[in-house]
C-alpha cells in the first residue's frame, strides 16, 4: 500500500497508520513481540478504512474523486490495454493535451480511446491544463470519433475533468460549440460507445465525452451539473457550503444509478482507487470489456436508436 | 371591455393600472433614457435612443413574428417536478411557485406553431424572466416537444434562446438536457428539416454548449451576451480584464460563431427568408 496523502476525513486512519509505522521501526530494531500489536492495529486500521469508505458523504466522495494519487488517463491506458497508439491534433488549431486519445487494443478487441488527462506532477498538470479541455480538445475528440465510426472501431471514453476550460481564447474559438458538437458526435456514432466516469464528471466538459449508450461510473467518482463549490457560491452565496451543495445535487454513483443517468457502478478497492490503482484499473477493464461484448451484436442503426432512447428516457415520468 | 373593467373604469377615483406614472414611462436599462412606454412597445421593446434590445417573453415574441399575429401555443409537457427534493436557502418548489406567480408561464420554454412569410414554423421562446430561463427537465421536454411537432408538421423548428444555463436545482437531470435536446435536433435533421437558432440576451452555460450552438443557421440579436463560461469565472482564471465587447453577439460574429446579427425589427423578414431557402427544395419535391 503506497500512501502519500490522507484526506481530511481520513485523519483517524492516518493516526493509526502512523502508529503502525512507528512500531514497525521499533520492531526493526529487534523487539519481536511488537508484531502482534502491529497486526492488531493494522486490522483496526483496515476495518476503519472499510467502514469510513462504506459511508462516504457526497462531499467526501468529491474529495476522493479529486485525490491527486487517483489513477489518471495514462494509468488506465497503460493498465487496460495491450497496445496504445496516441493520435493528436484537431487539424484546425492545435493539440489540446487535456483531452488525449488514440487507438487501443484489449486482447483482440481494437478500439478508439479518448479521455481527460489531469496530469500528476506540477509540470504535467500544467501541460495537461489540469484536465480542463479547450475547443481544440473537443474537436480532436470529434475527429477521433469520426475515424472510429468510419473504420468500425468502438469508442471508449474515460471522463475525468472539473469542467471545460473557462478562458478568453477558449471562448473565442467556440468552447460552447465544440462541446455541443462533441456531444452530438457521440450520439450519432454507428459504432458501440462506452463511457466511464472515472474521477470527476464536471458539467458540459464531461457530457461532451459521455453521451454514450453505456455509461459506467466508479464507486467513488462524482458527476454533476456544476461543482459543489460553484453551486454553493451561487445558491448559498458562499463556497463554504460545498458539502451541502454536493448533498443536494446528488452527485454520487448510487444517486446517478437510481436516476438512470448511469448504467453500472464499478467497484473500487477498499479505501478508493488511489489505494490500489492496479486493482481499480483491472475492474474497469473488465467492465468495459463486458459492455463492449454486449454491444457488439447491434447494428449502427440499432446503436443510434439505443443511445437516443437511453437519453430520452432519463427523467421521464 | 369585460364587465370588470367597465365597472372599474366608471369609478373615477380608481386610477387605471396602465396610466400610473410607473407604466407610462420606460427607463432604458442600458442608457437610462426615459421613453414613453407605448413608444418603447411599438419599437418592439428596443430602446429608440440606444438600440438596446430588452429581454422579452414568449407572447411578445410570437406577436412580432407570426403572420397576421396568429399562432397556436403548444401545451407545455408534464414533467417530474423537483425530482431531487432540492433545497438551498429556499425550497426549489417554492422558487417554482414564485416564478409561476409572476405569470410568465409554466416554465422557461414556450412553443407555438404559426406561419412566417407563409411558411409553417414551430417557434420556441425561452424566457429569462422564468428562473433565468434555466434549462431543466421542463425546458428539455418542451424543446423535444417543439421538434416533434415540427417533424409532424414537416416544418422547421426555430428556437430563441435565453438562459443563464442549466437549472442547478435539478442537478444532473438538468445536465442531461444537453444530450436530450441534441437527440431531438438529430431527429429533426433525420427528417430533413431545418433547425434555426436565434440567440438572445443572455445565453450562457449548458444551453450555449448544446442546442444553442447546433443551428443550421445561427442568428443573434445585437449585443446579446453569449458564452459558455461566466465572465467572473474567466476573470478569476486569467486574472486580467476581459477584452472590449467580449462574449457579445458582434464579437461572436467576428470569431465565426454566428451567421448574422439581426435587429429585432428585421428578424421576422430574415427568418422568413432563411426558412424559404431551406424549405424550397422540400416544397418543390
């Protein structure tokens, strides 16, 4: 277990783990009978971790979904696929590294994968613009979906963004139009499309890549119309009420499953995907493979019809 | 004149509503000039002094658009009300009640069927006066209903957008109106029918990032605020002042996001002409 940072609500677990580490150091110096105490504390820590994560509030889940050590696009791609061939650029303006994509192969199943990349170091976070896509990123996604559609490759998207980038140039280049067209492209694909909300599903910037016939979501991921902070600062006039906003907006996987906005919840390792990335990635790979398998039998027209029906049914009486 | 106004008007000491000083004059929100309310109304709620296009509701819009001022208002669809039982400083159901009490309609989007220059069209008008025009399930359902009626009538769907964005009180279900409205547009296109967007002040957020930007022809009224991200959010992100005219109609036209900026007085004719072009082949077939 590699742990670098504990979240605020994990403090009791952090205290236990610190105590265990302390004892281990002592044990290393030769005190063998400490072993049973370490085991007792470790069991207690595991139990506390499991119970904490079984009862996370929407706001706590938001923090888990944003955890810096949570796997990102590059980790999923490396762990899920046997091969990945990145593709770049929108052929009009540039290459947006907040939205990555390319050809990928899972066993014999070839596909196009597209997703947000937040980056995991200061330098890479800046390069990937913290996963906040710009118009050229969404237009690259459209181009890759066009490619997938023409050559019969399924599309898999991995959604992890706080939202599309709010900037002057992004607006000038048509951020809204790019998002609208990307959403439209998802909905008109004649090939299977599976989306997974793996971290943060932030508003329109997420929908643009998540308008699929099968939408999966990690157990502790969140998906919402606006960030809890943004919602709180508008409706409560202070971002301090973010926890209330997260609660009221119903942003968790369980909420969204009940509302039929997502189709399947993918279990995370105890303590969240960041505590065992490899296991989380395997779970996601398995779910994606199964979903693609069930969609394989559908014709392009059936796929489009299924996708349309899925979205029209959401929220229906 | 109905019996009530007859009785009321015959009583000399009760001032008639429309002759109070409040209603006699209109103060322009942009330039502050006072104009006779009648003159302002005759000028389609556009300030004769500074050309500010004031926000208007569905009925006024339909009145200035359809041939002979005749239209059939489409009944508003029934949707689940307050699906999340949402409450912030106020209950969402109370906000809805207050909005309805203000008499601007059942929700923020109203459709009507009529003719423009002889061509049939279904027109949807989003009213900013109803909870900031925000897009929730009712708006999404009305949008879908409007496109379905257009398909049934084999005519274009024209939408006048005005919204702060998605209706937060409906959480993810408001966000889902982005793909839902997009599906409706795809169906209109599959039927070979035009979808025309007229952006009015203001159109921002999730509305802009879905059906407001997918028009076959994109028009906007002058100086309308149109954008994805809010100006305050952008300023906080880039930490500098925004350029002159940023996110206004003319700026969007300059940056290739619109086909034309059209004054309100010319909208009816311009729409008539665009519909004529787009429907000509269909009419001949």
